[in-house]
C-alpha cells in the first residue's frame, strides 16, 4: 500500500497536472474532490477514461464533498484538470509495476499540488535502503521550460514544452531548476519493485515539493 501527505483546503487550487505511473496490468486512476457547491471541473484526459476519449475535454459538476474517480487502462500522466473553485486532486495506480514487467506491483496514491503551488527548483533523493535505480517523472507546466541539473542524471531532458513529461533513472540525489518562477515543474518519484534489487520494499509514489515550499521549522 501507499501513503500520502493530505493537504489542507487552504493549499488547494483550481488547475492541476496529473502525474502517475504507466498502467501495466492495472488501471491508472485519479480522483477529484469538490470543496464548494456547483463547482465546474474540466478534465482533459491523456488516455481514455470510460466513454471519454483521450485529448477530448469533458466537464463535471461537483458539490462540496462530492468525489469523482476516473480510471484508465492507459497512462493518465498528462491529464489536465481545471475547476471553477478549489478542488483536491489525487492520482495513482491500482497496482503498478515499477518498472513495467518487474515484480512486485503495489498500490500508488498521492495528493497533487495545484499548478500555482509548484516550484521552479526541486531537490530529489532516492530511497535510503534501495540499491536499484528508482524512476522519476518530470512534468513541465509551461512551454519552453529549460532545465538545469546538479548533477545531471542520465537521460534527463534539457527542455520540455507545456504538459510534456520525461521519465529517467534516479540513482543519486540531484537538484533541478527551470529558468524562472514562470516555468514551474512537477516531479514524481517512484520506488521500484523488490525484484529489482532483492531489497525489502515495493512501488510507491512520492511527489517532491519544490524548494519554495521548504520551511525553517517542522513538527513531527
């Protein structure tokens, strides 16, 4: 199973980019939770959700506390969500193999930050006890997003367009930044199945907060 950091309603927004992991044998999924009555939500799926084809926008009407769940046999990474009032958005996979075809699968779930809460700089580190490379998906919100890394991970992109993402390996910690705050990025890290290194642990999804959201103090 997976876990997530639940966000307070004050941290929610109206625009989201969905990042999750390829479907494999099970569906990718998303959930949208309304916080205000009469909220219109436009969903443009990157893969078909039920009768809704890929790349064709459809509209939901949610009241406060209503939940919409969408599942797809395809990859919902790249789906965009735009609402008329703040909503909570969750993404994941019923049981993902990371990487595809390698055991064992596990449930993925993560609450997403809205686009206006994403940062232009993110620091990423792999799980401490795993020896096989993990997977990273880096997702750009704005066209012409130039990316700089320290150090440069193998296969990492140097530029991405709006709603374009790239997947590459994570072996050592790195920092990535775009050219400015007007080009925010979303990064999701995926732990691998235990068969990759014979160490305890199966897939989970962790969307990494940007450095703009770092604080001086924390309560544990």
